[in-house]
C-alpha cells in the first residue's frame, strides 16, 4: 500500500520539508509514501478528512509566532480526525532576491507566519519595504522571478529548487526558531507507518463551554490540576458562533490511556459542551 501525505505546496515549503524528514525517519517501514501538495493548509486537512490522502503534515505552532490558527480551526471543524504523530522542525529563513542591494528591494513576499517570524529583521534591514502575504513561502518565489525589486522569505531548499539566489541567510528573529507539525490521519485508518515512540507523549483535546460564565473555564482546568496533569499549551479560538464564545485547545503531557487522564476525561464531560479527544502521540524533534 502507498500512503499519500498532504502538505502545503508548492514543492519547497517547510511543510514539504517536514514531510520529507518524516519519510526519512520511517524509511525502514515497508510502506511506500507519496507527497500530495495542496494550495492551503485547510485543503491539506480536508484532503485527509475526505479520504483523498492518508496523512496530512500540518503546522500547528511556531516558537516565535505561536499557533497556526488555520490548522486549529480546520481540525476542530472536521470530524473523525486524529493526530498520528508530531514533529518539531528547525526553521531557517533566507531572503531570496535578484539583487544583492537591499536598498533596491521595495516589496517582500511570504507566508504570514514567515513574515511574522522575521519582522524584527525586516524592520532593521528593510524598513521601507512593503510586506505582502502569500499562501505559502514557495508561492512567494514567483514574484521574485518576475520583479527585480521583489524579495521573498523562504527556505534554502526552495531557492535551490527554483534556481534563485539567496542574498541573506538565517533572517528569523531567533536562532532557535522551530515549528511543531501534527501528522494527521482519519481515526479509522490503520494501514499506516508505525508510530515512532519517544519519551515525550502528549494528548491533545479541545472543548467548548456550555455558557460564557465566570469560572466556567477554571472548572475544566482544575480537573487537570487536581490530578497533577501538566498542560503544556492552552489556546483559545473563536467558536464563530458569537462574540466572546470560544473553543479551547489543550495539550496535556500524559497518555490518554493513563488512569489520571481517563478520570479527568470523564469529569470533563460534565463541565463542557462539545468535547473532542484528538489522540495521544509521541513528539519527534528533527535536528
């Protein structure tokens, strides 16, 4: 069986780079893999939800810019999806342009996450340049090819793929910039590469609350505190139903099969409106 992995395209994006790193890690598995580039992060997740692909490599959190809202919102909206594995990929941005004179650059194109991760560098070195968001870091390269005054923020691999010159390397605002990716599958899918085990096991859940009342959220969080379960991330996103109504995403440092989590899950049902368990998974770090 061939397993297809959806990722944000075109070729050269960091999501593709993460997918290639994952394929390298599972190379001992007899399962063949193919890459399936998509035009947006939402489309990658829908492709797996609809059965067009078996896995999706979706960015969920960056160490500089924080959570990737599209991934969280789309994951919440889709049914029967589960996190198969997670990995952390180092992100090293480069500035790509046809000119080596920074003063000639009037516009910088890239994905909003990449622009945000380099905002201090841009303010210092290209204070007069406009920034324009694109669907991906690779899509931004088309503007460099067509315009001498345009630059893009992308990966070194993308520059090599499209034979474009790199004029500055490592322009991210922090040297340890990295992005966490979820490898997403349908819950019922079984013919997949085996999970690569590590000591870092997380369980991700999300819930909405029955009413926007004082203390409603603390009731849910106290359930974890009472069982000494550490929460490594708490994120709120608009529910899109009304102003002030939110969905809460939580990463717990515990396996869902552990007795304390099972106890917490049963009690959470009583204080939440909609409650979803996205599964337990090991976290891999790419070096």
